[in-house]
C-alpha cells in the first residue's frame, strides 16, 4: 500500500520521541512520510537525528522575533503564524509535538484543527507543564500519588497539557524506584504510546479523509 500520510514533528530537546517515530516509519509500523522536523533550539539533538535519517529539518528561533518588540503576545502570534505557514507547506496529516517547549497560540492551532497532537509524561489532569516527571516524583515522595503516567492528547487551544485525551497509560511507581529509573520507564512508555497512537490516528483518517 502506497504511503500517502505526511507527518511534521516539532521538537525542542533530545529527540528520543522523534527517534521512536523515525524507527517506526522505517519499520513500517507507521505508514507515513516524515515530511519535516522543526526545532526551536539551535543545538537540539533532535535536529541531528533528523539529519541522520535524511529528513528535511530546520530551526526556527523565537529570539529574533523578540528584539525591540515590547508586545510579547503579538510577537508570539507572529512567530506562530510564520511557523504555521512553514508547517502548512508540507500538507501534514498530523503535526506531532514531541518535546516541543513552546506554548502554541491559536495563530498556529487554528490552521490545523484536530491535527496537532502532543505527548505528555503525566496522566490527564495531573502535573501539566515542563516538569511533570519531577512533580510526579515529589508528589509520590509526599504520599500524594501512587503512580505516574503518559498521555497523548489533541492540542486545541492555549491551555497547558489539557486538550482532549486520545490515549493514556498508567506507569506504576515501584518501591525501589529512583527518579532516574522511573524516568526511564516513563520514556519507554512514551515512545510506545506515541507510535501506537500516531499509527492508529493515521489509519482512522484513511481512506477519503480531507484536511
């Protein structure tokens, strides 16, 4: 079956979730083309992973937009609108946020309704934001939670990690866990859940879907 689906991945960091997608595409588990990877940090290892896989990549920094710009909100919208234009040029079926450390505004999201998905290392409604694993561990040590988790959700507005949930999986915290061993297990679940969810979403959108 010919590959017709197209993915764009936005990443900011090490790119391990991007690598999981790359490996799944190469193995045929995700029947899609990774059309482009965009990073917002020039030194992000995710960029090197894309290059090694032969995927077109680029870096779009927010910093230049902020120079001599008193209205940060307006700058953010302009950056997001330009980012949306670059992504739209690839005609993606899905836009995957894989460790993307920039809160997208409606200037971006309105261009891709029900096509932007995010991976977050916490259960729905728990520990939004960039420090979810650390926050989960702190809560566990305080006796407030007994497990961690991972979710994949749609990004539909400017809320933080609170869009409609697509898939979720609990990650038990073991008695002999350290934050490092817990983090490692969470990352393994992240990689698997992201790949499975993206593959399922693409299958559900074919054939005959319009975007």
